[in-house]
């Protein structure tokens, strides 16, 4: 994770340097202006005429902040306007007269709430983290409403995977692990990053659908959860593929969630093809706008973000990020799927 953060920092510095240098490339000779009809076809129905702000609900220097900033630098070259990343981190709190906290949301809520209050003029966007956002929709629906936002596109996805210790011969495949777990006298132990946290939620989803009993081993971080699998204090864990990038020594990937295998792990089947949990699980970053934004604005940014993410220089700069562009409709579908998972989490997930 730290290596990926450093790589993105270097990429951001290089992108800023390129912006400051002004390119220096020879300009092509002027050509005749296209016909009015051709020009009308090329001109977008809407385009920004001022600075574009992207609200990132996280502190400056965090991984999602730097990921957004690298993308913002290449978006600038596409739209021809300055793109400013605006950090609004933190949780929303309410206190009683005695100063005691009576309500506290998850981190990120202040940024989402601020995005909802901005004008729907196409000059403010938000960088939204899933499933933290969809969980908040369920937990604090009176503060954060799905009706306050319009999906633009998806930037990155990080697919969930099931891992075990590479030397554990009981679990050379997912099917073997499940058969063993159902017959064992004591439940398998699953490492998590905290009770009802992300990894615990994913583990519960999978084990409930597979009817697999387990005992959670709650740790204070993902890294600690990974280590507990390596040192055999846990039997398995469900983490993001990005969590073990360049650090998969001692670990075996048993399966991946979704309908596609991951190129990094060609021998790992999908969970669904093994007959278990049929949906994609993972982490994602999406771009959204305040509700009420004009459809032409959505269409403009769909095209702009797709072009920025297709730039070979951007792809090299963001090599530590799993870029996975989805348009507005695909992003809306992803949000719906994540909301269903969040609904299960709060209503019927826990045994």
C-alpha cells in the first residue's frame, strides 16, 4: 500500500511539472475551419467555462486523495479548465447541551453533505468511495440521501478475493476449504479488520450464502489480518486484490468475486462459477455530481473522464491503481448493487 502511495505521489509531481512547463511541443499548422455543421457536431452541448472543483471526502495526502489528484491533472488537459481538488474530510457529529456526542457518522459524510449543497451547475463534482457511501445511506438516511446525487462515472474498482496460507494443504481450492469447514469440529477462523468492518461484512456475506460456519479474528488493520493468515492464527480472509499487490508471499488466492477472473491470478476461479456468492464484491471510487445536474453535463464528463483515463501517460502514472471506467448508467447499476448489500448488512446479514 505504501509503495503504491509513493508511486502515485511521484506520478502527481510529474503531472504537475508537465502542466507548469506548458508542453513545449510544436504546434500544428493552422488549417481551415470546419464547416458549421461539422463544428456543431464536434462541440459538446455543454462545457465548463470556469474552474471545476472535485470534492474528495478525505484528508490531503491520503491514498484516495492522491488517486483523485493524478486523475484531475489529466482531466484538465481534456476539458481545458483548471481542476481543483477540494478536501473535505471528517465525520458529521451532533452534540447535546452537555457537549456529549449523540450522533456521529462515518468519515466522509461531511464531504458528501457538502456536495449535496453545491449548485448543480457542472462546476462541482464529488469523488465517492464505495461501499462507505452506500453504508451511510442506510445508517444515516435522514442526513445522506441517494436523491441528492447524480452518478457520472466509475474511476477505479478493487475486487474482493478469498485468500488462505499458501502452505495450507487443507485449502488448495475454495471447494476444499468449504468442504473442510463444514465437516470440521471447530469453525474455521476468518481474519477481519474489525467487527462489522469491511472485511467482516464481506466474510459474513460469503459464509452466510455458502452456509459455512466461522469464527472471526478481528484485527486493527488489513495488514494485521493478512499477517494472521500467514502465521496460521487465521484460516482465511476476504480482502481486496489491491491489499496484497506486491505482498502476496505466503498467501494463496482461492477465488475472486464477480463474473471475471483477475489477470494477476489466472488460476483463481470466480466465486460464482464455484456455485457460491454470485455478485461482485469490492471497493470502488465513483465520480458524482449534485442532483439536478443537466444531462448534457453528465454526457460531457462521461466523455471527458473516459478520454483522461485512456491517455497512455495517465495509465503509466496510475499503474498502481486498478482503473475501471464505467459510464453513468453502469455506475448507477453498481450503486444499486452496493445499496442492496448495505441493506442486507443493516437488516438481515448478521447471524
